[in-house]
C-alpha cells in the first residue's frame, strides 16, 4: 500500500509541476506511517523537500499538492499537518481489498523485485576450525542465514559461503594442542596447550584412537601435520553438524588453504605490486590502506617470506569478484571494526567500487541465568557453546532471541526467558498466534462453517476498526521485507511479527471468529487466514518454525 500511495503523490507532483512551471526534477518523497492513527494511514514529506529548491513555503506547496492527491479514489481524506506534512487516509474498502494480494500468492507474499536477480554473496560465521562454535558465532550464524533468506525474498540471487581459515600459526597451535592433550591423557610429560578448552581432550582421544600412542614418539615434523589435519577435520565436522541442526546451510565451504595451493594469493600480490597498491619496504610487502582512512599501511608478506591473513583475504575477495558477485556481504565479529576500511581499500585497489563490499559487525552476546550474567572467556576456554544453548532452549528460541536486536548492539540472552512457555517469551507469543489461527480453522470445520474464496465473502464485515488495524499491519509486511533487504538488517522482522501477533491476540480477545452469523464468520476466517500466512512467511525468514498446534 505504501508504494501505491507513493505513486499517487508522485503523480500529483508531476501534474502540479506542469501546471506551476516547476522545473525541479522529481525528488525522492518519503512515505511514512504516523505513530498515531488520528494523523491518518500515511504521511509524506514532499513539500518539505521541495520547499528549499522552489524557495516557497512548504505549506503553500503542500496545499497545491493536496488538491490533486485528494482526487485519487484510493484515499478518503487528505490533510496538512505542521509546517507542511501531507497526511493521507486510505478508504476502508481499499484496505480490505488489499488482502487479495495475500490470497493470490500466499507463499510468495512479501516478495519484492529489488534485487532483479543480482548476484550477492553472504559470507558468515567463518569461525576458525580451532574449537566449537560459541554463542557469539551462533548470533552471526542466525543473522547471516536470515539475511540471506530476506535478500532472496527481495529478488537477489544469493550465495551463502563459509570461509575456512585453515592456514597459519593457529593451525600449528591446534596441532600442538592436540599432541599435548594426547600426552596428558597417556600420563606423559606435557606442555601448556594453546587451546585450553575441554573439547581438546575429546579431539586428542580421537587422535589417539586413530594413530595410537606411538604417534607421540614420531618426530615433530611427522606428528604435527597428522595432529593438525585430524583436529581441524574433527572440529569442522562438529561445526557443520551444529550449523545444520541450527538450520543454517551453505552453498560452499571455501578453504583458505586452497587459495594458496592454486597460487591465487601469490598472483594477487604480484597484481597489486604492478598497479602500485603494494610496495616493498625493508624486505616486507605493504598494502597502502591509508587511502581508505586506515591508521597505517599493512603488511601482506613478511620479510622472512610468509604472507599474512590480510593477503589471503585480499585474494579471497578478488576470487569473489571474479565469480561475478555484484555485492559481497561480510558478516564479522565486533573485533573486526578496523578491518572494514582495509578490505574496502582492497576492493578499490582491485578496480571495483568499494561500496560493493557490505560489512556487518555482530556484537557480543552476554548470557544471563537467574538474573545474573554468566562469566565467559574464549581465551581460557571457558565459554558457552552454541550446542549447549540449542540443547537447552531449542532452535526456535535461540534463533529468534539472536535476531531480536540489531547486530550493532550488544545483547543479553536470557536463558530463563527463552525457555518459558508463556506470553512473556516473544517467540512463544508469536508461534502461539500462528497455532491459534490453525485451531480456529479446526473449530470452523467442526461447526460446519465453510471456508470460501475471498471474492465470495462479504467484505463489509471487515471494515471495523479492529479488523482494519490488522489489515494495515498485514499490508505493511512487503515494505518491512524490502526495508530489511535495503539496509541489510533482520531485526525489524521479529519486531513486526511481535506487533502483528499482539494485534491478532487482541482481536481474538474481543471478537469471536466462528459465530452463528455465517457471512461474518467467513469474512473473519479469511482475515485469520491472512494473519496465519504472514506470520508463517515471517517466521520462515527467521528460520523459526510455525507450529499448527501448541
């Protein structure tokens, strides 16, 4: 409906401009929803935008626009508020008719053609294969997966990828930690492992089961590669399972090691040396990242030969560009804040628009039990794993709670609240609305009330204020999806669903759906069907189940 109203305003502007001799090109007019119903269904700032350009008072412009806007049959009222905001009210019958869009294509309701098939890569999680996923990784996983679902619904060709950092000192540390834990298990002298979590003992047990204790007597040059490979593969297998159980899948698991083996990192360095983006100083190679506002240039190859993580990341992003992705969405932890300008500099150095790289940083998750925060430290190996939370509160609550807040804000995950089966728990509240809709259909069937096509219902039965509040909210779903896709956000979807569920529960409390009045019952059943459809579609975007019974 918002797009319909926008077109009405734009048409009115073109007609007014022609009549008044305005030479200004049409500006972007913002259509918003007033916070209070008394101000109408929509408000437009067109007059405010045009005032400075036309050097006329916004209210005078609003008066001229209002004359033509009011002629459209879609609207029942048009008024001017404040310095020149144009408030518009849509006719009740137009709102009711808008439900037909839901019934025509229930599964695809909310789809948009913003992307027009453009290829987008969403790279997320990408946790080092040195330990199990913790709850911070879980938040990034839920966000990345849901964002990919939203972008797909908005018309983009989305590819999901996990980048495996399986090269470098961290992998040697992992191998050494496995060997030290193995020695500890066999009660041999052992050193302090770099990775201290209890999970390393399980990895070491599996390593000993496969190779036997004699592997510890082998030269380090032989034992370490075995330990490193076994540990990385074992941990990645667990990561894959945890993510699959979390309803997160990937189109590709991309290995950093393969970049090196194929020579892409070395070739990339040579390319950037030629175009002047990399220079040599005291035997090391440096990337000129100061051009992107970074605080200093960064090493890509050390003087003694090894390349840095940044070098591989440069090659990886070139690989993404070479694969034809128009937009690259990177979802990183909050500690990567300084990495954003570096990678944008990389994209620019590769001859591409740096705006094609979209970085989203995921802030930390604090766990709360019994009203108290739980102390955690990944460095010491004391942290809550994603698996622990999934086993305790379930996939639905975990995903929903991770997605309720914007990723740029820290969050407290209240385990006790997530486990509640009551209206206090937001995901339960929404799922119960969906199940309640399903139960209403069961009741209608038991009482012999026939469900009929929308075209056959008495639509005047849906013109009440409570019905219209629900319908307005339902009509706004496509705009919420489109807004999330444009801003690369997810959290407006959970908030929208909470609002919709609240309106529906309130409607159900005050109005019986299945009554002795058959025309009224049939009309309200269609409204309930629309609510159920939209809640289901919204929960699907979050990767949360929409139960028929609770």
